[in-house]
C-alpha cells in the first residue's frame, strides 16, 4: 500500500475546520475524519470512516457492570482487592487493585499507571503516601509474579508477554487492542473508587509507556480526574525516533495513521480542561522534549513542565520533588507559577541574546537558560546553560555563545522559586541559518573528565525516578578519590570537547576496581543518526588508579564497524558498575 506523504507546508490546513467535533491534532498536523489529507478508507471497526476516541467509547459506562469487589489481603497500610473489570461469556476479567493508605484518612488519591513491563517504584509510592495521599495501583496486565489479575481466554492478549499486535495496531479492531483494554480497566478503577470507596479527588499519574494509558483515562474521564501527571513521557511515542524539526517528509501509512487517531494518548488530549504536569529528561527516548509544545497547544488546561537536564528516560530526585509539590497544588486548586517566556534576537554584530519574562510571585531564586544548537536529534543533544541576569522587574536577559555558525537553535528557560517550585517553559526552536552569529574562540581540552571538576557523570537506571547518591565519590586504597556508580551505569556528556581530537589519539580512563583484572566496558554515542559503539579492556590491578587505554577503532557498533572519528562522539557511558574513575583524557 502506498504511503501518504505530508510535507512541512501541508501540516497546517484550513483553520476554519478547527472547531469541528471530529478534528484531531497530532504533532502539529491537523487530521480530520473527512478528506483534507489522505487518510485510510473504511475501518473494519467502524462503518463510514476513521475511528476517533469518541466513536470508540460511544455509549460505554464504566459504572454499568457489577464490580464484585473482594478484600483479599490487608497488612499495615496496604490492602489488596480484586474486582471484575469486565464480564465475558468465557469468564470474568478480574483485576488486582492495591491500595496504599496514608496515616490519616483523605479524600485525595493518586492512581498510578506504571509501565507495560515494570512495576511502579516503591519509593515513588511511599513519597506520595507520606504527603497524606492515597495511592492506587492496578496490576492491569498481570505483571506481578503473584498477581491476582486473571484474563479470560478471549482477552488473553492483555496479559504481559501475550500482547502481540494488539499493543501497537488496531488489531483486529479498535476495541480488541491493549490500549483500549488497559484504559477500560482503569476507567473501572475510577468508578470503583468513587462508588465503593468515596474517593472524589483523583489525579492520574502515568510513568513512561503508562503515560499513553494515563492520557486516555484522563481524556475519557474528564469529570473524574482532577489532573494528569506524565512522568518520563509526554505523548507522541510513535515519533520518538523522528526529529520534529529538520528537512524531509513525514510518512504516514494507513496502519500508523489509524492507530494514531484511534489509540494514541494525545488523540484523547484535545481540549483536555484540567491541569497537566510533564516531567521528562532532556534527552529522553520515550518522549521528545521538542513536542511538549504540541501537547501544550492541544490541551485547554494549564501545562506545567519540569525537565531533568541531561537525563535519558529518567528524572532526578529534584524533578520528582517538584512533581510532589505540583500534586499538592493541583489537589488544592492553587496555581503553580506560570512558565517563563523566552525569545531570542540577533544583534547587528551577530551577538545572540535571549529576553526572558517571568512571573515574580512567589519570589524567583534563580533563572537559567538552557540552549543547544545544530542537532535536531533531541536524544543526543548537548545542552549548555547560562544564568540569566536581571534587566528589570520580571525581565531577564542572557547572552548565548557559539563556537561555530548556528543554523538551528533550541532553548528553554527554567525558573526556580524560593519556596522550591520549579517551572520550565516548553523548549523552543529558532532557525538562524540566515543570520551570521558571532563565534567565540573554541574552547577545547584533552581532558574530558576529572573528578571534582565541573561536568560530572550522571546515573543511568531502569527506574524512572533515580534516587540521590546513585553516582557518588569513591576512595581507592592509596587514598585518592574518584567517581563511582555501585548499581548500574553512568554517563558523561562530553559536549564539544572531542571536536578537535585527531583519530590517532588514545582515550585513557584512569580507573580502579576492587576486582582483579575487572573488565571495563565503555560505550560511546556518536554521529547522526546516533550510533552506539562499545569497547572493553581489562583494568590492571594496583592500589591506586591505572590508565586503561582505548584506540578509536577499538569501539565497534552492532555490525562490528569501527568508530572512525573522535570528533563525532558526544556521550560516553561507563557500563561496568563499581569502577572508580578519576580522569578521562586523550593522550
């Protein structure tokens, strides 16, 4: 089947059509259930045209069927229930619901929708409960080893590991997909909490892939959901590998377009009236920070954004604590400060300035502008930061520096208030290809990392929220100190430091391990599209740091092709845990 092609100019259609009920916005593309752009013909799920969320859920009432809930376990502040999410001829869909109770009874609760393949972190649940808020988690896909969730044969695809095409396609129909089933389960949870437990104030919180289901639940239960929080996800996952900006055409085949319109999270977000919170890493792969602005334009409610700088598919404790503040604010109906608003301008001499306007109440503790340039791939983008200077009441200014001609500029401003609140504007893009910017002398050094200097390693974790202290200081027997990650990997963005390094140079890592002849494995990410290269060497034993050296061609990709240029490297990851690193340098 021939794919439909959309050029960048074709992404904006007739503005008079925007008020039609069957209008759907997706990543700045205006899609309609009637012509306007090439769309699939008749769906097997609906006679007459493309499916929309309204048509898929038309007539469904989550309170209509019997819940048949039972208490099966109670210990401490945790209670387990089972309830019937759906009655089927071949058996009932029974779901386990865990209720985490705060010290004092509260009408406020958070419904956490975790990832498809990973249970919500206990630390995340506990931190919410400590705030006097109920936490509810449903084992919606039978992920737990001792799960009480039971799928009848006709819904067996809902079980984790059995999803197949039901997870990513409208297969065989829209109501026989995992997104539909998982959304139905959580709509039933909300109805159960209201009918049987008297919970009237619920915020839905999605984590990574669970954000897609959280968006669908919030979009179909606007009156039942007080607000929506998205952790390590901001919609548009189908385009996580496709940069929003840049040249080329956007291809949408019929299968992809049908799924986007009928089963993607953002298709449920149009005109969502309640507050939304998004917390993502600046270099996420589950989501794209460049597309947060698309979500902001789609909803009617207030969007609060918090970006964890240089994190990938994780957020740090600082960002999570900001989410907790937002939860409290959303429950009480109080306003989070509005995000700063930044614009850039180029002076006659080529100097680039950013002008920032920020709300002054409560008092601002500090304003930081983050910017990156000439890299449309958000996953490998190097972000620089500048402290903004006061230029008047509520007005700030920042001077941007470049060491090469800037064609594409990405930037956003973060405001930190004295009461701990953090607000980030949605990242912006400006095309400066027609401007000649002032170029500063290039700052390069053979030293990529030295313990204690600026530019520290960041942790890599399977957890969405990384606890403090995961990357810490380590001491070797000689008394010298370095940086170590005892559990998992750690990464270092090297910025532009490799640009002037010749391929014949060696990368030396001054390392120490308690294990004799430990295998040091390092991964570098280079080029566009980003490619990963790996190499490993044995660490020589000793009482202090020893140099472990890597040649450029020691690093091989998945096809055993060597890295040819250090200049293309922008990220270095030390995969081996418990290795103390004092310095990374080229020799």
